[in-house]
C-alpha cells in the first residue's frame, strides 16, 4: 500500500503546531495507525516529541539545507512500513530565506516538492469570521501548495467555533478539528525553545492527555482521508554526510542530545557502527572506536558535572592523541578551555581547543549557515561545501589561537568570516552540519 502524507502548518509561529501535531500523532498511534513523523527545518526538539508520540524516530526535512534528491530519498525511506507521514512545519507556512526558488527552507517548498496537502492550524483566539480571510489568502497564495483542511486552535466556546467554522467552510475548505483553550496542554519552554522530550517530568501522562485531545477534538477519519499518496520524483539512496569513521563513539546523554536522525542513519547505511557513551556518567569514548563525535545539547546546564567527570576528560584526551574528535555547538563548547554558566561561574572543560564560551553573556545566534571547510576533518575534506545552521545563546569570550575550521556565510550568502577550530585531531564549531551542498 502506498503511504500517505500530510503537512501541519500555520500562518505564524506559536499557533500551536507542535501541540496539535503531537496530539494528532498520539491519537492515530493509539488507533494502531503506523505513523512516521518529520519536522520541516533544522529543529531537534519538536522532532523528539513527535518520536515519543509515534514510537518511531522522527527526521528533519529542510529544502534550504538538503538537496532535493536527499529529501525525496529520506521521505521515501520514512514511509517504508508506514501508513501515514505527518510533517510539522516551521514558522509560518511561507516563511523562508529569499533566494533560489523552492529552496528557501519554507514549509510551503516542502509541500510543493512532496505534493502533500497542508493542514493549516489557526490560532483563533481574538477573532471569529476574520479567520476565513486568512484561510482564503493562504489557499490562493501559491498554486503549488494546497490547503487540505483547517484545524482551529484555542477556541473559546461552541458559539465561537460555529462562527469561525461556518465562515471557513463557505470557502470550500473543510474544518477538520477545533481544539479549546487548555493551558495544561502547553509544552514547557526554556532558552532554546521547548524542554527536551526526555526531560519532561511526566511525558507519558502528557502524551496520553494529548492523545485524548486528538481523539476528542480532531476529526481523525477526515484527516486520514485528506492525506495524499506520497510521490517522490527520486527515491535513490543519498547520504547527507560521510561517516567520520567505521566505528563512531557518540556522546549521548542529557548534555549531548542534538544529533540528526538522517545523519546517523546515513552513517549506518554506509557501514559505520555507532556506539554511544555518556560523559555525564563519567564515561570515556570506547577505545575500540576510531572517531568520536560530541553533538550539541545543553552543556551549560551541566557544566559542573562535566568539569568533574575526570574519566571522561582523561579518556577523551587519550583518544584525541591518535583519532579524530569533533564537537558541534554544545560539543564544541565542551572541547574548549571553559564554559561560564548562567551565574557567571567558569567551569574548566576539556582544553582540547583554545576557545572559551559564556552562557552568562548571552547573545542569540540563529540562522542557516553555508560552510566551506578550510582543512581535512571529520565532516569532510578541505574545500567541501556544507549546509546547516546555528542556534545558540552562548558567546565566544576567548577565541583561542587554533587553526580555523570553516569559512561561513549566512543563508543569503553574506560572509560571516572564519569560525570553529582545529588542533591536531580535534575539530569543533558552533555550526550544525545538515548535508553536503549539491
């Protein structure tokens, strides 16, 4: 049977996309529907909630950072042994980076490429029939993007629902759900967005409440009927990034969680073995691995514990004398001389690179990045062009004197200068690599 798909999007951020998506997925999974999920754009945290609800790993699909063939391949692989692919959009439906057509990173570009209908989530608090004007505009803005239905969120009353629903239905676009205001359904947030799924104090209970919300307030049968068969123009297997070794030691715990499913799956398909270890449990990278990868996360929240993890420090230093070690964002921070936490207390880190970072001196760095590698390293050879993103509040307070890793531009090609560091076998950068540029 051909898998079907649908994209959950909204006119703007904070309309409730993640809550609605997770409620939909949890309710369908409770029915026994085999659901797979994806997140448009580079966000890690929403995808973790989707994965918990579906019981299957989620993935990211990004039209700016990924070549079209990679998106097609990932979508095709995601629908193997799957009844429905549910994709959550990013920001507003048409929000993206100006530039190459259909490569802006906007959710609309993904809908057009995969030819999937959009389930538009409307926050209707503070309006009634005017919501129909919003739907009319979104439905006609791009002929390649089809609005398959609307879900009303934060509905005030049954009368409110009727006023909004009747105005939208008159456009010939079905209303497929209406969710009342329920503060208890909001997911907790902190400085980089939502608290991670694994840290949620009562994740199972919260998912149960969301499933009940989906069952009660969403027309699940109509949503399933609105989904379209997934058609991809190219289903050949593609790899986003080459594996950094044949056996990769991957740091993975509450301090190191931000690693892309599509990257790890690509490494495994290329024959690499991935062995996880926990720096917070004072574990060192296994000696039988030939490379080590420290992904992003929240090391600033665990700086004291990481500073005290002597076996991790000694083992990583020993590993780095003969084998490559790479750190992305939070991992890069840990490879430096020190991290200053939110209270301004400095904690000594691994000292394998010469920089130091501070979370007390905060400045948001957010956006797409294109990187040209300046030297051979774990994520590619010198001259390789990569696409990815940055998203962090920590600042570089001591740049160090290491060799620079990459020359960066932003999503519109504006130069940002040289960044990251390389010393011996050790490399690191705030930049998260998503895929090689085609």
